[in-house]
C-alpha cells in the first residue's frame, strides 16, 4: 500500500489554488471557507460523479451544526443539481455517519457532508463520502483533485440550478433504525445502568439518548443545543474539552459518560469515577467485546500510532492484525477488501463490519454500553481486567509547534541509527511506516511524525507506566527544541 504521510489533509489556499485533501476540504470561515470556494469544490465533486460514477443515482448532501453549514449545503445542492445529478438534501443537521448510511442505503453515487469535524469553531469544510458509504480511497481523491484543477482553471459561467432535482430527505429516522439493530437491548435494560451523553453541541445531539429511551434505558444529555461556537471549546472528545462531561458524570452519579465530536464520528468516554477513557482504551475494550465476548468473525485493524495492547488482544483471539499508516482511509480500504471485524485510529475513529466501513461515535457508544451490560462492570473495572492479563499500557501525545524546517530536522535526527538511547532506555528497533517509531527496550515506544498540513511535529509514546510515558515525551520534546 502506498504511503502518503505527506498528503495535504486540509483545505489550503496558495496563489488562489484550492487543494482537496483526503476526506475533503477544510478552511477558516470567511477567509478560506467562502461560498465561492464551496461552490468550486462542489462543482469538482459533481464533475467527478458525472465522469466516474453513475450520476443518475444521485448525491446525498448533509450538514452539521457549524455556522452557515445549512446555507453551504443548499449552495452545494444547487451546484450539483446543475450538472443534472439528483440531490438528496437532508432537511436537518445530522452526523457524518448518517450521510454515509444514506449513501449506502440509497445506492447513491456519493455524498457531501458540510462539516469541519473536530476543528475549532472558526473552521468549516466539505467531506466527500464514496458510494460504499465511507471516506474516499486515495484513487478517488486523485480523480477529484484532477477535476478541481480543471474547475479552478476554467472560466465558464455556472449552469443554472435544477431545483426539480433537489429532494429533501429526513436523515435521522433511517440512521436510528439501522443502529437499533446492533446491540442486545434486553441485556442493556437488565443491567440498569445510567448514562449521560455529550454531543459537544454537535450534530450527533439527541441520537444516543433517543435510542436508549426507546429501549427503556436512562440516558440524559448535556451540551445538546446547537451552538456554532461549541461552548468555547474545540468539539473534540478528549481532555480538556470534555471536562463538562466529567462533571456531569460525577454530579449525576452516572455509570458512564459517552461523548461524540462535532460531526459524530469520533468517540470519547468518562468512567463513573470521572476517569477519562482514551481512544486506545476504547478500541481495546471494543476488540475484547466483539472478538472475545461476542466471538464475531473477522480480522483486526489499527493505525500505526495505536496501542500495542491491540496486538496482544488479536493474538489471544486468534485474529490476524493489520497495521496501516495513520488515517481512517487506510482502515476503510482494508474493510472493503477483507473481512475486518473492527478497525480504529488514535483519534477515536472506530469502524466495524457490523455496520459500515466508517467511523461512528454513536455505534461505538452502543457497543461500549453493551460491553458494560454484558459483564456488569464499569469501564475502568474492565480496563483493569485487561491490564491484569496483558500488562499496563499508558499512552500520551504532544504536538510541537515548530519553526519552518525544524520538523524535518527532527525526523532526520530520530531516523539516524546513531541515536541509541532515550533517557536511560535503549533504542532496540525502528519502524518507519508513517513517521519514525523507536522501540525502547521492554519499556514501550516513542514515535515522531511530521504533520502534513502545518509546522507541527506530533510526538507519541506508550509505556507500561504513566510516569515513564511522561518522562519520554518530555525528553523527546527537549531534544526536538534543541535541534
């Protein structure tokens, strides 16, 4: 599989050129993200659909809770319909996975989602979803990039929209109906657990509570109202942004708090004691549940920066483990080609063959709740059981904002075989699938990876002790800044 760790992932402008990335386009509202640029991207996608897909099947367009997302979606619908392609425009905000599901259910040619995912409120963007109901493969991205280049160069007046081709669709009902079939509701009811859900003012609001209420399970909600500023925090389900969920869990004495990012495809969780359950731990728990407890068939997939605990779980359950470069598109590609039961990435995006080859926070939350009900234990109690059997895994990450050229120096430094120790830990092995990963004896690993979009160097580490992980991250940070 070709590496593309330096592919541009977000929207950027350079000399009036729009760059289309892996999952679409993102930009700062009123600076990069404008109606004119949104229409240009929609036109490029429409060209791709007409050239390479069956445009008669139509395109689904949805939108999230961000500023002007509904208006941008309507503008995109006008552009796509002008190409003669039918458009199914959602009549209300919805999470990205709901658009992916509609694409799949309607056998549509593709889908557009107006969102900037977990980015700060000043951003918005357009995600493209392929006909199989997930992120576009690199080959599709390349085709859209070619069309975008043509659109940017041509100076052709826009075609008039064909409003008769734009059809409203209700996205939430089919989404809820599909998800309701995934778990054992009787087991969940009998467990009598109480949950609280935090959509972070994003477009997954109301969905998990509705599913739980339909089936007699307590699930309250915080931060469910639409707020384009996301309450002043980034809509990313990690610390410190989910402090409100922690406080809600403790104050309400809930058994768990479950959280989704701004467009509902990444999950976070808080245990009943207020502890943050990070995405690596969530993925490990779900592998344990689906492959171990439920004995469902299929291989396991993870990206390069994900915990080694997944390796041990795959071995225990006799499953082949696939490791990919960073980015859910690689997990998706595997899920389309092979029988992958579950795959996940460091950022909380997890997909399963029981649903779609797509990240979905609500699906992951359902499976976490079912796991708790199956064993009658809290999230931390089940993590303790995993650590008792396989050893402890403590993960950390820091993002370093560097001067131009400094991240390249850092990658070269850590690639150099002359670097033999980090602190008192020997470097015994290196891997370079996506960034540079150094194995530190039996203690764990540290990895450095340059961002493909800005002057950031991401430093990841996992060891058997939280203090060791902290020390490694601090030491590597100091080394990078000294270069």
